[in-house]
């Protein structure tokens, strides 16, 4: 049996009827201790040797996760590995390992569970509360339920949950009725209706709030307005450290109230706020008055002038995460950003799909030469024609901490990008998105030394003529997951390279979304050197015929939808909550 990616323990599980009744009963009782048994095809379908192949395909086609009974057995905890797995799952507060920790604690032997809970409590003290989401299976297990912090849905459901400090809800009536009993809440996310600011002014019992997120229902009601000055003047909201507003058109008076507020804000999110360039200077004043750690201005209209005004003023030395995507700030905006010297910045998103004020090679070179960005770990420039400026980024001595880089759609060929590389040691990249490049001319992959530590590489939409060069690149020793995506030209050359090239030594997953494999091609791929080595191949179910799927199945090559590929592991700034954790 080929290895498999970790099981998503938080999903619902379906056990195929071909599994013996005795084992179904035993597994069902074990699974129900941490999640639910379901008939939903989007969950985990557990198959066995006797499972009808058509049932496997139907689950995969519906977007579910298909795993083998042997794989489930192999990933169930044992007495020997249980403590080690729990320690590993809880070691990183920025990871997405909470579901595994839930599974482990839920199924822990009763005689040592108290000690395990004590260990978990100590580790979870370092986690953001928003990561510790509620667990339905723990509803009648108070000793475990007290480890959770986040609740969803109706307010009445959490009134007796003294452990809950985070609430995401659309229950406006419940908040009005029960706010006096919710002083323990530190984070509140409310959505689903207009007038949320007026509702919050009435909820004077929410005195413990540190984080507040309001979301206007833009799809049904369009952008909304609010009285931000009144909201920030409310005594019960004076302790806010994080504020998120989505879909509210903010006026100059609103921005001024934000700048002058007494709250100790460190994280601010103003998305879809219809901000104009003139707002940049006022937001710069906000950075001068507050020690901002995270700023999210996605989906606004600040442009180059707004970016220049923003970064001209303010103190950016504490900023760790900046989302400036969909603002069309241009090269001038990037120059202003690098001049501001945000020396603690870890995460930066400047992506855009607009054709105005796009970033060019000048921006890539400015970022690559910025010594102040030495702590940057993630950089997203998706959609910008930075051209051969990609070479400056992947070989930058200044970006010494960079681990993840997205430069898809660079409006340059791989041939030109690689020709611009000098072979010097740049940042130790682990994830690289370099898809949708131009041209079908061969590239010199011997110059791609920057790929030496890359584990996850996307070359989406690569021309078929270039497959052979990419697959035989001499610098792919660390590569585990490769995305080639749809081959939209020179398919025969691409398929020949797939089935005849010696694969990178540690390649486990291959993404071919967009390929329409025939049954004959599917058989040839599964029997090829790369097919024999892979743990899974990513295909679109809508593009994969029953016959092709069956050939892959008969040959023992697992198929998976895109969701099964962990090409881009959670960064330290990704979270289930509105606010990126820093």
C-alpha cells in the first residue's frame, strides 16, 4: 500500500458496507468519540478490498476523501505513539493540527486521560483561542470541552460554556438578549445583517472584548455604512486590540475616528471599504499612533498615491503581516513600502488581477534588494507581470528568511527567467508558485539552483514541450509535490515526458488538474516510472472519464481532487478566524 496524506479527522466518516459488520461496529464507536458517522459524500469514505470501485469513484467525484481501511488502521493511535503524536500536534500554535489533537484526546485510554489533558492544557495556553474550535462530540464530556475556546452559531448555545471566549454568529437577537452574560467573550465575529454597529452599542455587557469583526452582507445588500466614531467611543469597547470591518464604506470622519481612538489597536482589517487615495495619509497617522502588528486593506482603491501617503508617515517597525492586495499600488507603491523599512514583516500579499498599475520587474528588484525585509517568510505577487524580476527574488541575499513565494502569471517565459539567474544562493525557499509562464521554448534548468530546497512547486499550465526539462531538472532533490496542471498545448510531448522521464527522487504527489486522460493514457501513466513512485495524482473529476479512473484504480495509483494536496501548508498568519495570528 502506498503512503497517504494525513486523515482529516474533523470530517464526518462513512464506512463502506463491505467492511465486516463487527469491524464497522468497532470503528463506528471509536469514530463517534471525536466526530460523526454520516452519509455525506463530502466526508471521509473508508473503503476496503471488497468495496465496489464505483462507490469509490462516486465518493471521489463528489469531492470526498477516499481512504483505505488499512490506511485508517495505520493512522489510528497506538500505545507507543500516542504521547508523541499529541506533543507534535500541539507543538506549533500556527498549525492546523487541532483536529488530530481532538481525535487523540477523544480516544485516549481512560486511566491516563487526565494526565494527557493536563499536558494539552499547558501546550494550548500558547495557542490563539480562535484555533481551539468547538467539538460537537465533546458536548457531554466537560473534561475535554473545557479545552475549547471558540463557539459558532446561536448565542443561547454557549451561555453555559464558561470556557468559550470566541463567538462567531449571525444571532443578533441573541446578542441583544444575552449580552450581560457574555462578559467573558474576548473575540466576537458578527455577520449576516445590516446595522450591526447599532446593535453593538446596545450590548453594553460585552466588556471583555479584545477583538471585534463586523461583516456587512454585501452580496444581498451591497456595501453598508456605520458610525465608527460612536462605536469606538462606547465604554464597553475601549479595550479593543483588533478591529475588522468588511463591506462598510468608510468616510473621512470614520477614518479620523479610527486614528484618534483610545483603543490599543494592534491589528486592523478594513476590507471592501471603498477607500480612496486620500485615506492613505490618515491611515499613516494610525500607524504613527498605534503599534500595528497586522494591517489588512484588501479590496480598496488606494492606488500609488494612497500607498505613498500611507508609508510616508507612521511607524512600521512592529508590522508583521500586511495584506495590500487588490489595491493597484504599482511600482511607486512598492517603492514607498520598501522605503518604510518594515523590519519585522513576516507576511506580505500584493497580489492583483487588475490590469492597471501592475507591478513590474522594478518592484521585484526593489523587494529583492530591501534589507529591511530580512524577516519576510511569505511573499505573494500573484498576477503581476514582474517578468525576469522573478530571478532577483529567488536569488535575493536580502530576503534571507523567505520560505514561500507566489509569482504566478509573471508575463515572462521560464527560459528568460532561468537565463537571468546567476546560480547564487538565495533564500531557502520551500514553496514556490511559478505557474502560467509564457512561451514553449526550452529552458536551461541547470540554472535553477534556487529549487534545491523547494518541497512544493507549481508550474501550472506548463507547455507540454517543457515537461521533460522540468522533470529532469537536477535541483529537485527535495521536491515532494509538483503541480503541472492542465497541459493546454503540445499534449503529446507533455505525456511522453510524463511517462518516460525519471522522476525527482522524493516526488510523492503530482497535480494534473486540467488533463483529460484517456483510458490508455491512464494505464500508461500508472505503469510509468513516475506513476510507480507517486502516492497520488491530482485530477479533476469532471475531466476524468469512468474508464480512465478505473484504469488508474486497477493499476493502484490513487486519484485525488485538489483538496487532498497540501501544496501550501498553513503559514503562521493563516487562521480560522478573521485575524491573522502573529
